C-alpha cells in the first residue's frame, strides 16, 4: 500500500513537471528548465 502511494506521488510529480515545462515553453520558447533544478525541487517536495 505504501509502495503504491509512493508510486502515485511520483507520477503526480512527473505530471506537475510536464505542466510546468509546458507553461514555461509557452511563456518563453527559447528558455529551457535545467533538469538539476527540477530534481532539487522534486526532492524538496517529497
């Protein structure tokens, strides 16, 4: 059960990252989000 919950949270984090990336791409197509920053934010949100 706990494993399923962790998996679900991971999927939600991925979808949130995709949504943020899409918003950033629409706002400024020439700027890309560094993966390290996303990784740091993702670790902080866990």
